[in-house]
C-alpha cells in the first residue's frame, strides 16, 4: 500500500527537497529560507515527527503571497489544485524546483 504524502513525516520529505537543491549547487539554508517564507516556521522549531498534513496545518503563518505561485509540478498546474493541503505541498515543491533551476531567491520569494 502506497503511503499518502499527507501522512508521510515531513522529516522524510525534507531531505529529498534538500537533495534536489544541492544537486544543482544550491544549499540547505536556501531550502530552509523557502520553507520559512512559505510557512512561517523557523527550521529549529520544526517537529521532526509531524506528518506533512500536521506540518502545514500547524504552520505559524502561510505567506499570503503564496497564492502568486504558478506553474507546473509533475504536470499539474499548482494554481489549479483544489485541495488546499495538496496545493501547499505543491507550492513548496514548486519553489524548490525554481531554486534548483537557478532562479534567484528574490524572484522565488515573490
């Protein structure tokens, strides 16, 4: 049985995001900056046991500018995703994709 991304621990997803960035010469600190911008979390207060669902539901403050994130992740337009939780997860993935593609942080953090 395949585990839903909602029920995966964020501590399992986070290293994959960092690897995606580091493969293209970007840093963990930049990934952390993106996560903080999107969610309001500071890296030192993330609950390593939280599922992705809990991570986003308990986020201190989803950035209101996140709704400006557009584009595709895995062939799906992030602005068209109807499930709010899935959209937040895809927003994060899209921002890390932009980082890995060499986009400047000031452009990524809209």
